[in-house]
């Protein structure tokens, strides 16, 4: 950490350790503020967004007033980001797909169609408003289905291609999406239920009579294996760290090789995620190592929280000035499209029953924001009308990681085509 005067303005330079320390403190602060302010909790605004935006706004005010400039070393942001996507890959067990059956496949494919559509809308909106198509992609599936995590990740990639402000645009769009997903998810699901006089079904196809959970239903934690194990200790954590770091290393090599052979930019975190998917499913068959998903979930949350906070607190908000208008036009189109898509396509293809309506609420949550948004929407509707076992299994599985198996390659393809 050092201080210097540049062009008459005092500049504070934070090294990489100081930057991580600040990000960690802001993550804790953001989680604390979120619990205290009900509107943030209601719309499932992530703690990193709250804490990171506080610093980003503060830096903007100080810089604009020529009082102080703050420079942060984000060297460690990329490793945290790659580690997070690796944990996402390690959670993608093909055995989970079998639990959801045909309905999960349909829902998954619909989310894939949504991903492609969001990118097309973003590009068309960019063309109509006269901005770079890559900015349109940042307002597409990157920030809508991808949320803040993908916006932070792909923002760096797009900026490396010479598009200034891509990260800031993506983060702002993701925040907009989270709020809108929370606003429209519940009301649209309630509209479908009331209009069609739908009631909960007694379908037990996703129930396990041997389960110890309430009602014999399979919880998402039980299906994914994310629960505290008796063997949870430092050695268990070291094994998970070894697996994650190994997948990160191999993924980086694969991504570099793929890019050099095809001239198609494949970010390191995408390669790492797919290597992790391959390893997880091979390990499920051969039992090479003991994957403790509870430990992996802890590592995932830590990495996501820190890297996301770092990405947000280093946003250059002043770069939004010239792009705010076009961005809002594209995002408004995204919200209108997903609402129509959910009501007239998703609801019908999922069976037009009560479970379909609840899954629509979930789709609107993670299709515009994040999986916590989807669960909040589902809980809001089911608390009034009754439970949906199918929705509580399928929506988190697809929204948390399965969608990335379709969305990330799609986004990479669009970015390479328009770069």
C-alpha cells in the first residue's frame, strides 16, 4: 500500500493483499447491510453487490471531486473467479439430471433457448442504438441468465478485446436484472395460477420414501450432496483444494491450446469448468478421490463472494454516462421478452399445470438474475398456494450450474463472432 500525488490529486495504491482485505471486509459489510435493509433482502441483492457498489460509488464521488483517487491491484481476482467456476463444474453431476427426468431436460433446453434469445436481443439492441455489439452481449445472457458472476467474468474478457466499460455495463445490467426478476416472478406465476385455477399436485415421482426430510421429499442439498459430512476436517478441505486447483491448471492449458489452435477466445474459467465437469462424472464412476460437496460449496461461496466484491468495487462508474440510454433500452426489451416467453412458451411446454407455473416463477428469477432470486420467487408463491416438489428440485439444479453448460459456450461463440 502506497501514497502518491498524480496530477495534483492524492492517489492511494492498494497492493493485491490490501485489495483482498478490503474486498473481504466489504463482503462482510454487504451481508450485514443486506440483513438490516428489508428491500435488499426481498429482492435477493447479493452482499458483494451491496458492499462493492458502496466503494465504487465512493470512488466515483472522490474522483469526480478531485479529492482522492484509489487504485487497486486485482491480480488475485482472476484466480478467485476461475476457482468459483471450477466448483460450479464439480457440482454438475449427470446423475442429478436423472433425478429430474424429462421435465428437467425440457426446462434445461428452454433455458438454453432463452440464453440464445437474450444474446440476439442484446445484439439487435446494440445495432439499433449504435453501440458496440459486444456491449449488447454484455446486456444479454451474460448479465441476465449469467448474473453478476458471469458479468464480472466476461466483462474482463470483453474489455481485453478493447471494449472499455464492458465490466461496468455488465454489472449494472446484472443488478437491474436481479431487481426486475424479483419484481415480476411472483406476480406472473400468481396470474397463471389464478387464471387457470391451478392447485398443487400429489405427484410423488420425485419423492424418496426413505428420506429423512420433511414429507419424504428430496431436498436440493440431499440430491447434490451438499450437507455436512462426518469426515469434514482440514484434510478433507485440502483434498478439495487439490482437485479444484488441478482442474484450474488443466483447464487453463486446454483453453490456451484451444485458442491457439482455433483463434477462438476460450477464457480460462470456461475451460476449467468443463474439465471439472468431466472429472466429477468420471470420479462418480471410478471413485478416484472423495469429493466432499459441502467443502466445495464453502470454497465456492468464498471465491464467488471475494471475486464478485473485487469486480464491483473496481467498477469505473463514470464509463456508464454515454451508454446508460442504450443499456436501458436493451434491458427493457429483455424484461418484456422473458415475460412473454415464460407465459406463452415455457408454461405451455412444461405442462400448463401448477408445477409449470411455479417453475415459471423460478425461471424469471434466475433468467434475469440469480438462483437465490429464483428460490425467493418460488417461496413467495408456494407459501400462498402450496408446495411444488418438482420446481424445488429442477429450478435450483438448472439455475445453479446446469444452465452454464449451455450458456457459457453460447456466450463465448457470440463474443468471438462479433469481436
